[in-house]
C-alpha cells in the first residue's frame, strides 16, 4: 500500500470513528466536500497544510493520518 492509499484509509477510518460525514469534516476543516471525497478515493494527495487542518478537525495527530497500520 502506498502513502496515498494509507492516508485515504486512515482519513476515512478517523472520520467514521468520529461519526462525521464528509460534508461535516469539510466544514470543520474549511475544505470543499468534493476534495474530501477525492482524498478518500486516492485521487489527490493533500498538502501538508491540508493534512494539518484535517488532523485538527478530527482531533488526531497529523502523523496518525499517514501512519501504516499492522495490516498495511
């Protein structure tokens, strides 16, 4: 699994764990909802600033969004 796939998986899991829709996460991070969808589908890679905004909106450390899990 490449870094983009790891990020997409971790973003989706973190968002779902918080019970947030893509729209709500987008609102909290001040990012367009379609961009969230594209990130979760590995269409785009986030900038470091977007990574930080998403992590803040999710209440996680930015590193958690790019960390490989045991099954990655």
